């Protein structure tokens, strides 16, 4: 009994799919190698070092959970975590509110590409450059901000030198840099909302406030969930602004957890304990992201 060969179109489809798979691998393999070499391998080494006493000049010595026990009893770690949470709340709160406001204004008042570019410009400036510019502008002695304060009869403010002002000032700098980028992400989400929903609300006599809270925000939930997860992770990783302005001062008022990890590793050469703190930070970020995605139901939409 003779076998029947598959039709020619089926053979061509398989051949084409095989070629597409090989083409995809050509692009995926370099990225995969980079991911393994620069992310996976360092992460696994960091996990190993977190169970060792490692000071670079001597070989790693296995100490088990001693680093994690030390972390529980470390007041500097808990202070760094508290300072970081304070910064995250300020940064995310102001950045999200301002970004949503800017995005809504861009949608309602103008479609100018130029204005979108202006809103995005601060994001293209390096964090270190932004921090240095604002550091000099807000300097207690020569900063233009304090000069203007004095000119209008207000007292000078030590923005980076007083504990009460340091973290809010750092948060302000980063909000200024990132809010345009976040606004454009929200603006992109606004473009996906069907305009007929707003037209129906207009027919029902709904005002701007009611449309915003009952239509815009619920339909933006998936986009806002993604934006908040990304910005929260980025906020927990704040380092460069602190490094070029306050270096963790005054009196640990701005010693965020990322700066604490850097100081442990490269200031005190205690790579084992620094790795343990970094692993704990990773776990915290993972849990925060999972809880946030679950609470915001990021995979669902209210749009029918």
C-alpha cells in the first residue's frame, strides 16, 4: 500500500515556519547570552555570596544564614528600608498624580507632538546631570532657589542639609525628571479608551469630574498597574541622585537601601553582607509587585 505524501502547500508552510524559527533564534540567541552572562550568573553568584563572608581580598567563607541574622539585628538596614519607603511614597504619589493630570490635559487640550516632546525632554537627561544641576540650584549659599526665596522675604532653606527637607528634595528632583515620561505612558493608555464611552456620558449629562473618576480611571487600571509597578521598582532602586547630592546624609536621613548596599560592598568591602541585603531587596520588590498586580487586577479591564 503506497503512502500519500502531504500536499505541497503544507510542505511549504512547514519549510517557511522552520525558516522563521531559525531567523528568530538568530536574534534571540545574542540577547539570551547577554541575559545569562550579565543577569542570571551575577544573580546566582550574589545569592551564593549572601551565605558567605566575603571581603574580596580573602576567599569566600561559608557562614550559612549568619548574614541574614545580622540583617535582622541591623538598625542601619531598618533605617535604610524606612527611608526608602518614605521616598517611594513621596515619589510615586506626586509623580502619578502629576502624570495623570498632564496626560489628561494633553488629551483634552492639545495633540501637539512638540508639547509631548517638551514633556519628555527631562527624561532624556542623565540622572547624574539632573541631580547636579538641581544640587547647585538649591544650594544654601549660592543656589538661585534660595536667592529667590530671600528676594521675596523668605528664609533660606538647606534643602540637602536638613533631615526634614532632604528626602522630599530628592523626591522632587526625580519627579521633575520622570513625570513627563510617565505622563506619556498614561497618555498612550488614554488613547485606547473608546470615545463613544465619553459621548454616552455626555448624553447622560455627566460632568468632567464624574467622567474622570467613573470612566477614565477604571479603564486606565491595566495601564496604571504597569506604570506603578515599573515606577515603584525604579523608586526602590534610587541611587545616583543620592550619590551626587547627600551621600546618605545628613545623619543617614537619605541613606536609602540601594546606597546602603553600595556602601557595604564598595565602601566597607563586605560583599557577603551586601549580597544578603540585595537578596532581601529583590524579595521585597517581587512581593510588592505581585501584591500590587493582584490588588489592581492588572490583567482585567472594565471596558465592555
